[in-house]
């Protein structure tokens, strides 16, 4: 099995001001074992993953997503999938855009990443999802690299394994512009 360093986990740990030793102590494991989890060499047990998620305020499913075949199927898709905390800061993101460093997004909100009408609208949607604890779907237009892109955004409240609201999740699919759609005639030609 190949492993990939969990840069997102390291970033969350550092944002909370913890050392590896602190985390290991707080979840009752050896520091070297925690280091192997962070480096991607080890996969934590379900209970340990839940303890880490509770401590660092992220959703435990992130560990499962790493091994999911859906993760690899989405590699070249026009989808962005993310988790965010109660303050609308990203705790995890999948974005196939090669120009985006997903680790640099951790701990930041949408407006901090780019203040524009699209990101402000996305933040409003996320705030409403958190406030009302209900799902919301909306098409939002984002200016990206001097072009406008429409995304079908689905946001849902995110609860931890104890049933506590810890933030939300979003799945955003880029919509194809009418001029870029292939007609039935072109498909059958």
C-alpha cells in the first residue's frame, strides 16, 4: 500500500497549537505512532480516528475518504468536495484543480481565499446550513481567472460520531456553459 503524508492533519494540529507529543498524550498513544499516522504510514483505528477528530474538530470520515475508490474516480472531475467547521473554515477539501494546494486552504474561509460575489454567496449558504441545521442547494457563479463559472453547490450540516454539529460539508459541481455543451447531433455523428 502506498501512503501519502497527511499534510491536512499536520496543518490542523499546528493551527490548534499542538505538538505531536501533545496530541499523542491527549489521545493516549505513543508519539512515534502518532507521527506515523500524520506521515501516512499508519491508518488509525476507528476509535483513535474519532478521538483525533474530536480533539482537532474535523469529521472522522476524512480517513475513510483517503482509501475510497471514489476519491480516485473524482481525480479529473469538475467537483469540489469539502468539510468546514462552525466558523466556516475548511478542515478538508478535495479539489482537482492542479493550481490549488489543498493544504493551504485548511483553516481559511472562502472570502480569505478570494473575496468576490461568489465566495460571499457561498459563505451565506454555509452560514444558513449551520444556523438551520438543514441542507441547502444553490447555483453560485464564481469569477475564476477572468471567467465566470457556475457551480451547483450542495451543503449539508456535518455531525460527529456523537451527534454534535461540528460544521458542514459541501459538494460543488461545475456546470457546463451552454456554448460548451455537445449537441445530440454531434454525439451521433
